[in-house]
C-alpha cells in the first residue's frame, strides 16, 4: 500500500507543510548544492544538531522536505517538471544547533532558490486521498485516559498511540499509505489506537496476512475510503538542473 522509493532513506523530521512568515527568509549559515551523477541507487537525508546532509536524493524528495511534504505524499502534493524525480543532488548545510526542525525545513528552501533558481506557488487541487471515516460497525477505539501522554510507537505493520486525535491518526496513517489521509470522522477527543497488519511487501512475497485497510476496520472501527479531496499543492513553476556555483 505504501508507495515510495525503496532505496531512499528519509529522516523522521517531516511534518505538516510549512510556510515562511511574511518578511522572514531564514537561511543556513553555510550550504552547498551539487548534482550527483553516481549510479548508486541508495540515498539518505539526515539532520543532526547544527547540520543537514542529503546524499544522492531526487530533487522532488529534497523539495518535498523543504516544504514539509513527506515522501509518501509528494506524488500528490508536489507538482513540477517530470525530471525532478530522476535528477539527484547532494546538499550539505550548517546552522545553529538550537534551530527547530520546522525552521530547518524553511531554511532548505533558500539554497533551492539561490542555487537552482526554484520558483513556486501554492494552489488548491482535487487530489487522490483516503477519507478516514467511522465504519458501519462503529468506533472500537477507546477514549484515552485523562492525562495520557501523546506520541506514537510504530514499526513494520504496527501503529500504536495512547492518546491521539482523529486528525493526528489520519496524519500518521498517511505515512503508511500511498495517498494522503484526511480526517472525516467528525469525532472529537483523544483515543487509544493499536493497529497491526501485514505490510504489503510481505504479502507480495507470498505471506498471508491482514491488510492495513482490513486491520483499521476490524481493530479500531475506522475505514479508509478512496476519494478526491481539495488539498494545497506546491507547484514548482521553474527550476534548473545545473546548480550555480556554491
């Protein structure tokens, strides 16, 4: 169910789409952007305190990171030249160690503008998505205990939370699916979730098991319905293949 580049290892600092505040253009202390023409299929994106290192990554993935669009959603929420998914680049950047991840994402936009001439706009489009709704059997998830801490535990075929809203659950399910997931449950409050399923790659390998669609419905009383939903899309109007000198 999850569509992504198997060779591409993405750091866990994606979040909701981020936008710069009017008049504020954050930039890295030092940054470089270089084309990567190696035949290596593996890529990586790692952020530590004070540094960001992206190696052998398709431009679409880098731009997606700069706008907080995780790789499971970039096919729907990022539009631009087709070559962005094939041309790969290395990015190295330095910044103050205390810089929040959301700020780092914004800062990544600056070298893309300056070195690759990226220009973009945002617009609403109807895109393929899954609507998270309550199944006919009724909601089976239990209300979270008062004072329960949020947060998620996840692994291959497992997603668990002691306290999360339906909107947050939809966001986490987006990271496990091939489309964005939108909360359409109209259910308020926080709930306990524990979902176990057999990942697609194991099912494709011949292992019998429960799909994510079935697990969600049977275990927590929710359902994913395929439909089109209006969502904000980042449209790349222009971008160059060859970076200017760093």
